[in-house]
């Protein structure tokens, strides 16, 4: 019987996960289908119950459900418990098990970006956003030893709530919080790299806050988002105009997806196969395959 996997989001039609996950399963002879499930926020609880009934083996979780799913699943790994966001769900005999592969996925993709493109030691990131993706990024940065960072969000209060839940008492010490408008007025200061964890809706093409930000000291732009047509996101266009090294979210997408694949199957993910599937879909070469993991 064919196994069923998928990705849950709203919207989800743009997701590239089915492209490389299906390729990975077929390359290893796994009889399975990986499909997108578009689920409105108010239906996520019912969707989890339906997938359990339908026998779905596992699924990825994307915007806007990562925090909601974390609250609905009782059994979770250490990272998703601390971060409060789940992006990978696996069927177990006792029920759903939630994990967060965004944290190690971001960490590996960011490591490759710094090593291959920036080639300098970074000490002071600025993270744009305060949602589920930003939680994973901030946790990954602090776990990796980045002592100083700034969080900039349209709602500073949401950023403060995020920080208090992860690292109580850190604001004003090693972590600064600004509104996006304050960032546009003050500039990036000592910031070495700008990381965009804002959702597509929060960073529309009409939102030009970065056009007013002094980024003269920034050495790299890293975007968790990506465009399915392979073109630069609006955030990365700002970096390209400044002649700064940039990276979109495809590397993180691939690495977190590979880690999800390994949780579901217990097999090493064929990362080169997954990257080739993305290259074929996008019609351009990609160079972000991890150099120390998988096939």
C-alpha cells in the first residue's frame, strides 16, 4: 500500500517540498506520495484528526500553522518544545510526534552561506520578524554561540513576548528589540548580517522599509523566504542593489526537508537527488547542498 506524506500550510500551492521529497522517495524505491494539504487556520485541529484517520505517515508544517500544531501535539522533541513551533510531524504507535527541523536546517544553510559567500566571521545578526520562523532562527543563533543580536518587527511587543518565552531577561543585555520603523531610522549599526524571517504577507513588494535603512556595514542578506520561479525575493533585491552577498530560503528548505525525510524513513536523505529535483524545477543551478551530510 502506498504511503502518504505531505505539507500542511495556508496557502501551500507555492511550496517546492513536494518536488524534492517525491524525488527522494522514488530514488530510494519507497512507494509513497508526498502532496500539499491546504488547510485554513481554523481547520488545523480537524485536519490533524483527518490525517490520522487517513493513515498519513508524516507531514511538514509551514506558515501559518507551526505554532498551532505545536500546541495540538503532546509528544515533541526538545527543540520544538523550547521553540514552541513544529514543522515536522511523524506518525508513531502512540500518536503524532512533533519535531523542529527548521532549527538545524537553518543552522546548516546559514553555515554554508557564511562559509561559501560571506567568508568572514559574523558576530551580530539582525533578525526581521517575530513569528514561528523567527523563533527557530533566534534559537539556532543563540545555540550556535551568537551572543549579540537584534530583533526587528512591526510589533515590538510581539518580539518582546517571543524573546521572553525563549530567553527571559535577555532584552537590554545581549538582545535588542526595535520596530521596523526604528530600524529604518537608526540603520543597522554594528550588524554583520540581516536575516529576513518575515512572512510573505508581512513583507510584500510594496513594503520598502529597507530602502530607508543604512546597510553600509552589512556583509550578507539571508532570506528564509524564496520564490518558486527562482527569482530574488524583494528582500534579496535590496541586498543585490547594494552588491552584498545574498541567499534565499531554498538551502534551508532543502536541509530541513532532508532532516524530515530522515525522521520519517530512518534512512539517510539523498540530498544531491533532492537538490537536482529543485534545479530541474527552477531551471537554474543550485550550490547549497550540504558538504558534510547525506548522499
